C-alpha cells in the first residue's frame, strides 16, 4: 500500500490533478499495468535522460540548440518572449510566427520572491545587444498583474536598445460572442481596436 500512496502523492503534484483525480489516475495505471503503466514509466525515464533545455531560447527538446533555434529559415529580426515553454508550444501550434523565441522561465513576482535574476531576462538583453539582427521584441506574457509587471520591466530594460517592443493583442477571440466575454476582455479589446483597411 505504501507504493500506491507514493504514486498517488506524486501524481497529485501534477498541475490539474488534486488528490481525488490522482487516486483515480493511479488506479487506472495499476489496472492497466502492462499496457499503460510500464510503457509510461519507460517513456518518462527515457524523456528524463534525453530532454535538454535549449541554451539559446530555453525551449525543451532532445537537442541543443533546439530545432527552432537551429532552423536557418526562421526570421532573426523578431524574438517572441514567453513565460513558459508551454506558451512557446502554443504559439508554434498556431503556426503564425516565423521568428525566434525566448522563454523567461516565469514572471516577476514580489509575493513569490521572484526577481529579475531568477528569470532569463539578462540573456534576453544579451540577445538584443548592438550588432545583433533583432529589430522587434514581442512580449507575449500573460495578461495578469505579474505578466504585465514583467512586460513593463523588460520594456524599460530594452529602452534605448534601438529595437521595437510590441505586445500581443488582447481582446475578442475568433468565434467569440460579446455577450459571453468577461469585462476585462471586452475592455482590452476596445483599447486594442484597429482601423479597417480602406477606412
């Protein structure tokens, strides 16, 4: 029983899994020991040994530099700054950005004791220095207090660097209906409104 409890406790540490969900997941793994649990354990062990953090952008992959940083077809003039690797993967799935990325590893947070030295902001500044091809830094931090604070701090650090600093647009999602949107989203959409072509 000790092994089962340990499995449940470890599963409960995953995001989105509370104690009850972790217990259900553990029981399902045990029930499907040969078809699910053993292959999962092997895949996790192999991933733990093979996965590296890209020394250029902070992405996770089996190679360093990662395939995005190693791709000569990517546009060196733009760097999109994200909080976590999951944000980078989400933008890549959208397939609308062809530049480079920079993963901060979190956001500035006085409450959590996270300062600039705990993030990769220094490495970002180095990537944008004189003689570098970067013309635009796109801040894609979340629209939270900490995300906004981090974006503001990076903007201040890049002041005078000669690069254009932009922010992802926030507002009405594609297919969204105004009646179902929260007040914050509607307010951001109004502030980020754009002129239509030909008007």
